[in-house]
C-alpha cells in the first residue's frame, strides 16, 4: 500500500510537469527563412537594422549564413522609430552569399516553402520600392488554398501604413529617419529620408484546419516587392518544434521525483 501511494504521488508530479509543459507549448510559431535572397538590407540602412552581417555599407553584401531573432522594437539605435508593435517576432537570416532579403520585380513571383500544420495566421515582414501591391496565395495539403489580392505595401523609401480588416492587418513596424538620399541611405550629401518596413498579418481560413500549410506564393504587381522574413502561428503545439527549456526542466524534475520516491522505498525496505 505504501509503495502504491508513493508511486501515485510521483506519477502525479510527472503528470503535472507534462501538463505544464503542454500548457506552455499550447499553440506555437515557426520562423520561415528558407527562401531565395538577393540583397542585404542591413548594409543598406547605414547599419541601423538588426545585424545579419556587417558587410560594407551600401554593398548589399553581409556575413554569410548569419541568423538573428528580431522583434520590432519601440525604440532603438540612431533615429529608429516604431509607433506600432504587436509583439510579433521574426528571424532574419542571410544566405551563403551574405544576402538576407528577396527582391521580387513586377510580374515575378517568389515561392516560400513553409510546412507548418494547423496554421492560423501568417505574418510577413516586407517593404517595396515606389509602393506597390502584391498578391499572396497560401497553399496547403488537402487542396487548401487562400489568396489575398492586391495587398498594398508602402514605399520602403518613405511611407507608412496602419490598417486592419477582418483577415488582413498592415502596419509599419520599423522606420529609420536617416541621413542620406536614395534607396541605400548611404550618401553624404546631407539629405534625409525615412525607410520603412511593414508587417502584413494574414488570418487563414478554416480550410487549413487539420492541414499542413505547404507554401506561400508572393506575386509582385509593381516595381519591386521586398521580403525579409515570415512567421507562421499554429494551433498545433508541436508546429514550432521542441518544448521550451523551462518545460524540459519541469518534466525532468517530475521524473526525478519518481526516482527519489523509489529510492526512499527501497531504503525503507532494507532497514526493515
């Protein structure tokens, strides 16, 4: 009877640990960085953007194979401004050539592989030259598909937006008021300019429930659309990967309690 009591208590501890781990993992996010890159935005913003490679200012070439997590900050170095921050974070990554964002010319498309189950929302960190619209089509298993047509993206070189519809939220999440003219902001003629990046938030329909979101196809309708990163939110606790370190700690502690209980029981039997 005593052994049963000890084992039940220990199992309860493990169960609470697992429950806590599951509660922490309820819902998840996945950071999508595996898409073709053509330029490095860090070197093109007088190095005021998160560092995916120092490179040479204006060169568009940063450090190869560099990754940095980034949440749009409320304030930051230099003349960085951000009036809207909903807490969505991104992962920025450079390729083997030190490039960390994609430029999609008008009439061209970028296919971004995703592979996330039970996706509910997709957040795209983007910009544009001259202000353009783009169409984004999400595709999933089981024939699931959803298209957002003619989504406006404000001019990267000056311009901002903040609007919400039932399925789409646009907001400027990063703005630098920089000394310099032109798209790179590295001239020395004393001119000033604003450089803006926009977060596009898409709410996916019920057709993606129980399916895997396989890809996003971005079609640029204007001069050039810029894509820096993508974050996918899912109702699947495992979509984003492994449990948090704190969850592992809870589970290990639970198993430790089980072992300790058994050792105490064996010691008591030996003494008797």
